[in-house]
């Protein structure tokens, strides 16, 4: 019998609480903390793709590996995530959130801002699906 991970039986969190944890993982640049918010078979989609970035991650471990690679290679350091708005929907498992990420590039000491919108589907305290609409060219344009 396969042991059950604490990740598969989480403390029940509301979509708002998951969103707060999501933003904290971004601030901490922690792919592990972020991935631990996801169900094993979750899907994270990027409808607005940017060069060199996949259109989706399928599964918790793909989220972990993808963000470990992306954040590990990036000179960007998130300084603040400004929550513009969070919208509840008719579906209690879905929350839509607008935010602005403010950060710096460690290579140039340049500040950047990147607007984004998340649609989070949360069941039993874990993310099952994310549609992540971010300005994928915001950080590269700050490098230039």
C-alpha cells in the first residue's frame, strides 16, 4: 500500500487562503512552497506564452520542476505582490485575482512591474487548475 502524503490530505484552505499562500511562494521564490499548493494531477496553464516558456505544466511535480528552473535561472527578485482585486465567482471553488508584481533585476538593479491575472480552481484546499495570464514580456523588457 502506498503511503499518503500530507500534500494529498491538506489542511482545508479556502481559495482566498490558497491565493495568499501562492503570493507568498512568489515572494519567497520557492518552487516547493508553490508546488505544495497543487493537487497531484493539477494543470497550470499560461494562455499568453512567452519565448522559451511552456504553455502549461501538467501535475504538481511539473509545476515544481518548471518553477525551479524558471526562478533559478531568473535574475528577477520579487519585492512585492500588490493584490489589486480578488473576485469570488458563482463556483465556490474558483477565485479570480488581479495583481501587480514589483521586483528588481539583480543584474542591473532595475525595477520592473508586471501585471497579471490568475484564475484559481481550488478543491479540498489544493489547486486543481490555474490559468495564469501574466505579461510574459514585462521582465525581459526591463532587462533591455
